[in-house]
C-alpha cells in the first residue's frame, strides 16, 4: 500500500463493500428464484399427473361407450324396450 493515498484506499474499500453488497443481494434473489422454480416444477408435475389421470379416465369412458354401442347394435329387443319405455 506504499504509494497509495488514503483516498485511493478508501475508494477501493468502498468499491469492495458495494461489490459484496451486490453479491449478497444477487445470492438472495437467486435463492428466491430457486424456491419459486421448485414450486413451479412441483405444480407442473402435479398438473402432468392430473392430465395423465384424466386421459386414462377418458380412455375408460370411450371403452364403455364403445361397449354400450356394440350392445345396442346387437340387441334390437333392448332398443325396442328403451324406445317404448318400461
């Protein structure tokens, strides 16, 4: 530090303090963003699970509809019964 004036030392210490403050702020913001990302990822995973479950239910319902249509085609007496009421 020989040859450096006190003003230069003060200026560098002030810059170092500002840099440290900025690093702490960025690290804090990074922590918040990580937390939000994990929450978003969890929500996305849950939505994908729900979508898969609904898709499976849709397939089951289409299978039931197909089976019912087949039963109606092969049971004309049932059609007559349904048309005239019980």
